[in-house]
C-alpha cells in the first residue's frame, strides 16, 4: 500500500527565498521599481521566508517532542492546511498593498492572525497531551511567539486603515507611526525572535556536534517570562508614546535573549567550537542579532517620538535581517535539510558535502561585507553610498549561492536515496 502524497509545503520557503533575493537585487540596482519597496522587502523576508519556515519547523520539532502518531491529523494535515492558507493570505496582502486595496489587506492580516492563533492552540494542546520532557520550554517559546504574531496581525490591520483609509478616525491617523513600530516589535522580537531563541536552545549545540550546556534549559526557562513581559512593556510604551519606556523594555528583551539563549550557546561553543557551515552561520547570526538589537535599543533612547524611534531602528534593519536573522535561518536549514531528507548515512554525507562547498569563503564574504556595510553607511556622501551598495551586493550573492546549493543538495541527496531504495540495489544486497 502506497502512502498518500502530501503537499511539499516546505518548498514554499524556497520559493519565497528566491522572491526575496530577486526583490533585494532589484532594490539594490534599480530603486523605486517595486511598489512599496521597503514594505515589500521586509514582508517578503519576515512573512514569506521566515514565517513559512517557522510554521514548518516549529511544528516539526513539536511533533517530534510530543511524539504525535503519524496518523494524528495534527501531525501533518492541519499544519499543511495552515501553511497553504497562510501563503494564500500573504499573496492577497502583497497584491492588496501594491494596489492600495486596504479592505483586502485587512482581510489578509485577519486571516494570518487566525492562522497564528490556530497554530498556537495546536502547539498548546500537543504539549499538554503528550509532552513530558525537560525540553517543554522550547514549545512554550513557540506558543509565546504565536501569540505575538496574533498581536502583530491585529496591529497591522489598524496600521493599514490609518495608511489608506481617507475616512480613518483622527486618533488612528495620529497613532499610525506608534502602531507601526509596535507592529514591527511584535513581529520581529516576538514572532521571529522567540521562535529562533527557543530553537537555538537545542539546535545550536546539536549543529556544533556537542552537548548542551547543563544549565541551558534552566537559563531558557528563566528568560522566557522576562522576554515576554519586557516586550509587552516595550510595545505598550511605544503605543502610549513613551519612547524611554520602550527603549528600556527593548534593552531588557536583548538582555533576556543574551542570558537565556546566548550564554548557554557560547558555553557550548567554547566546549567544542563550530566546525561546519551551518553551525558557524547559527553562531554568527545570533551574534549579529544581539549586536543589532542592542545598537537599535541604545539609539532609541535619543528618540523623542515614534518617528524618531523608527529612524533609530532603520539603519540597523538591514544588518538585523541580512547578517542576523537571515544568516541564522540559513544555518538552521543547512543543518536540518540533509537530516530531514534522510536516506541513510551515505545520502546524508552527500547532502552535507554539497552544502559545505566553499563554506569558509562564503562565511567570510558575508560577514566581512556586513561589517563593511555597517561601518561605511555612517560616513555619508556618494562614495560611501556606492561602497555600501557594493557590500550589499556581495552579501546578497552569498545568499544566492546558499539557495543554489540547497537546491543541489536536495537533488543530489534524493538521487542517492532513490538509488539505495531501488529494487536492483536491494536484490544486489540480498545476493551479497
């Protein structure tokens, strides 16, 4: 009896990665060619690439930790429905934003919020029913992350009305900048940040082929309520117009992430340093996130209002996204892809070999380019702008290479896997 075909929802991440890379290339070469350029770039990465990966992999880890039976509809079908519905909603949101159809944008954001709530509820019920593990804290990170996506989607609806509805109430139009910043905090520090933080607790040491720090779970458990509370305070501070409160809240969020996730990860790295591309990307990506988060939070103290707060964050966004979150995400995929595709030790070795091609050069080029872009951007003037663009071209090129190698990894490893499972191979093995 053959297994029913299951839609490959993981491929959505790859599609959005290609779209984001293309958008970034157009942005660098020909600014203004894409409608809502900044908005499009940010949401292609945060919703298209990262959110698809989060929905896919957070449920993958939860399913494994909770030991859900293969026949349990939550183990596969429900998550497939969520991811398909999410991507349809994202297409609706992008199309509506480009055309200025705010009603459709609000509808899409509402659906995203409903999907996030469903995802969070599925995580909660799975953990309650079956999970008896010291790693339960990881799923709690995922549940908290889903809550912040619901909040972010709700705020997105208000921001959209304030932007495009000529009849929007005066108080909403006046609060537009504050709501936009709060929306960004919920999405980046909440939805993306908490998911990646929880995942790094176990994935970081695993990718480095070493044992977790003995206190890693304890550190992560203690940091989670502080992270959530501080982020709620930061968001409330922004909405209320108190930038000082918002800045303090953000600094506490960065501190909670550093102590709860960063310190145990660093201790594991000191015990056995990263040796492979995926492990290096995870470590360097996490480091860039903390640097960008701390830098933006400190700059935020100087802000007088939400507009100033946005201006303080803006220079750090490319670094946070490209050098931080993007690099961490690629590191996770680099480690997970060969493992999930499987096919036995020989097939996994083939996949890893493809992904490790030119690893030191790729890693050095990406991070040197990020340092150069950050240093030069503050100088100002046409020469500095050209040098900054050149740095971003190099950094973008490393991600294009990543995408190509991931595609080659999937093809090469699948070929070895099929060969190992072919009747000829099996019969030959029996004859031997």
